C-alpha cells in the first residue's frame, strides 16, 4: 500500500531506532510530548516505546477533542436528542462517550434516534431526506474537522436547508499547548507537533513555542517511521541547543496551511470568549461557535439546553492524564472502575484517548496488575 | 447491541447469565459445538442464528451464511456435519421472491457442503420486527476420527495457523450497507471449511489442539478466548497475517483493525510444533487452502493475553472487541 508500507519498513525503522539510540545523551532524560491523540494511539499501536531507549519518555498531551469535552456538553447534546423530532448525528468516536445519563449508544438503545455519520455532509443529506425531522450534528474536533463542518454549514445556508443544525464543540489546539506550557507541574523538553491539525493551520502557529518558550517542535506524520524520524529531528535540535519549528510531515502538511479551509472556518465560526476544557478549567479563545450570520443553524440557539456544568467524579483523574501529569495507569480508576466497556471518562473510549490506547495495547504486556474488567 | 457483537459484552451475557441458568449447574467448556454420547454413539450438535443487513452481498447471502456457519462450527469442533434443521423468522411483507432466493441459496450451499436439510420451522412476525428475515440453523454431526479439540491441551511452543486471508466478510458487509462512499473489490469469504479441516486432520490430526472459526469479533476475539481458556500467551507476528490488499486498504482508511473483523470462511488452528509444517503444507496444496499461513505461536507469558509483534521490534496487546468496530474519524 502506497504511503503506508514505506513508512512501516522494518529495516528503515530499525536503522532509525539505532540512530536515535546513538544520538540520545545517556546522561539525559528526555520528556517529549506528543500533543495529538492520534499520535498517542500510533505510538502504542506500533509498539514504538519498545524500540526507543529508556531515557526517552513520551508524555501524552490533550489532543483528543472528545476527551477534553466536559460531560455537561455531552448532556446538552443528548438533551436536544430527546426531542422526538430530532435525529442526533455524530462521528462513531462519540458514540460510547459517557454523559451523566448514559452515552449516545445507550440513549439509542433506549429509543432515542441516534445515528453515526462519517461526515457532516452525511448529516446534511439526512436532513434533506427527512424534511419532517430535524437533524442535529454534534460537531467535535480541533481545526482538523472544523473546515468540513464549516463547508457543510455554508452548503446548508446556500441550499436553504432549515431542518439542520450544528452543536459546535470544536476546539483549537494552540490554547491547549499554551495551557500545558503554563502549567507549573509540567516539564516538557520538546513537542511532537500535531499532524492533521497542521494540514489546516500550517506550521506558523507553532513558532511562538520555539521562539518564546525555547522548545523544539516537529510536526509529525502518523506512521511508525514518521514518529521515529520526528523524534530523531527533536533529538538533533536538543543536542545542538536549538529550538525551531520543523515539518516532518511534508507530504501532507503545507507550511502555510490550507487557505481555503481557513477562509471557510473564518466565514462560519468565531472564537468563543472562553470554553471549559475537562481537567484544565476555562481557557479563553479556545473554542469555536457559529457566527450570528449562521444563527439559524446553531443548535445552541435553536434548542434550550441545560448548560449545566458537570464535574467529573472526584476519583477520576482525567484532567491530570490529559495534561500528561499522570500516566493513564496511575489514575486510581484505571482498569478497575474505568474500562472501555464501563468508562468513567472519554479518555477510556475515544479512539484518541490515551487511557484507551494504554488499556487496549499496553497494560497487560508486562503483567502489570490491574483489576479484572 | 454490544452484546451481539461477539466481544466482551457477548461473552458476559452468555457466560454470566445464560450458561449458569441453562446448564443446570453442570456446564462443560464452551466450544463451537457440544459433543455428546448417546447410547454409545458419539455425536456433535450446535446451533447458530443469522442476522445480516443487507441480506445479499458480494460473495453470498444470509442463506449461505446460515448453512456454512453451522457446518463450520461443527467442523472446528472436530465433527463432520450430517444434517441441519432451519428456522425462518420472516417479516410480514417480505416478498416471496426474496424468500425463494434464500431458500435456493441454502439448498445449493447445503449441497456444496455435503449436508442434508432435514427439517425446519417458519414464523411470521409483524412488519418492522425482523429486518426482512432472521434464520437459525442447528446441525448434528459425527466426530472426525483422530481429532480432539481441547484448549487445555495447548502447550507453549505450539503453532497458530489460519486457513486464509482475514477480514473479507466484515468489510464486505460494511461496504454493502452503502453508508460509506467507498468502493472496493471485496467479497464475502463464506464457504464450508469442512474440506480443509478434514485435510488438516488427515495430515496433522494428532497434533491439533484447538480450532475455531473467527466470525463476529474476528481473529482477535477467537484468540483471546483461546488465551483465556488455556491460560497461556498467544503471540502473533503481524507481518505473517494474510490479508488482501483491498481489505487492508479499506481498514486503513476507516481506522478498523482487521483482527476485529468477522470472517465466514476461515478457521484458526493450534497445532503441535512437530506437525505444524506438515499440516500447513497439506492445506496449501489443497484448492481453497493456498492462503493458509502460520501466524504465530503459544508462549507461557504473559498469561491469558494475545500479543501482536510489529515486525520491527515493537509489540502491542490485542484485546477482544468491545461493542461494534466503529470506524475512526480523525
């Protein structure tokens, strides 16, 4: 398979891993954060920690757009779904995420009309096919998915489809990285930069990380070789005392980003003054809502929602795991009260969640004891 | 719905609720079929039900699944199917043409599989209650000489074999639903695996420890069950897992793990090391068995775990399916 096999070539990977081991300073302990949940999963999925030397520690960042949503927002979306005329649509990722009264799948089992869609365009088509119903699309994602939501809203407006709305839970990546760097309990040496977000926003938005914070950042692809090459590039920078933004994922990420996507986003969305992130509190200018000109398609304006702030169960340590302060296995609930089948927080069910990655791929390898599921 | 997907929830429903009640306190090990002694004659019996949407798909239909599924359950338990009975639950309003097509498909599949359909039952339920039709088949057969399937006989060093490429059926169904605008040249692998099982039995019978057909939940679920039942570790080598390019491509695009995808025409076997190569060669020389591969082996540690090695020094735990495989998005 093109664009996959070359980046999984065992010989090249082995050579790169050797190069990493040669370059890593044995007297130094490196803490590299991969921001993006997709990278966390790739690292576990390909067993990359097994090929890295023990003094390179990979810290998982908050780049999981489902994980950072407070439970109250899930409840809000599901409250809208309880309207009999509403068809609740969302990506497959969302279906098992727990709200206080259950996940979308559990609501579906109880008779609520909940459907998986693979793109917001599918949700719009559903609205056109069901003129007597109202289709609400629960939009999630960083800047990666926001453009397709924006384009869908533009299409809805242009075609005059009125039985369609979007509940926007899009968040932006830069404030999340800023929150990590501002956090007093963090000590990150360098960043593996998000891959797919960068196809939209480009590499410029990361320049302050290198310039102001003095941390190297390499925007990385998702195949094993991409990640290893990115780690190599970071080690080179760290070894030479440099800090700059580099793009390892050049076959996909343009330095300037995707202007058409950014234009569509700017037309449809504006930044919320503040938005609550699970485990990180309120962060200003960190999330997107629909502009006034799209009010008619804004689910938040069309439906009255409780908007209740729901705090995580006391024992859950989702926030600390999201920030990389704790490893998933260090959370008291990991593998006991919180498993993929009975998740307490989204990190255990989202395909981008680090708890899910750890649980599914890693934790039984060394026979580390966790309670039976 | 998760309880029907074949993974952990299914297991809990079956083992946690149904088995204790139904077996009146004397449950045997849960295999693909039950082997009994009736007045000195040894028999194997099994049942299965088939719920699939759409009813027809590239490579087959519900009727063929209904025959092959039960024949295969008997085959991997070490028995040759002799007779089946079938139950139809039909939705009111189903066209007779559709029913006739499926009946013919079943008759043809039964003939190919060398099994007789000797009885059945039909029920009609209200419109909206049966997704057009549900079929259930029960099968009875005779043990294949020289084959005993018993997870407790599995030992470290035993080899794991698969009869052919994985993922064809599940991906075909997903694409046939038409919800994804994805085209691929895939078709279901539904077929009776009995001929191949018999070839393996002749070539390596005394070395066969365990067999299973990896249907819902895929290879990962079947091998997790093995790991749990024998208490040992099952090691797979990812680069040795046979998979067609089109299936692999579809899985990559959708973010699905082929190890969790249903198969309807393959079987897994654990064979003692001294007979594994002989068994493999015999399969590969048989029409329909050329895709057979040795996938991995049994080790002592870590207990009751399925692990896949990546081919460049890394490894990952492969868990049982939880719920339905949901395509990843971002």
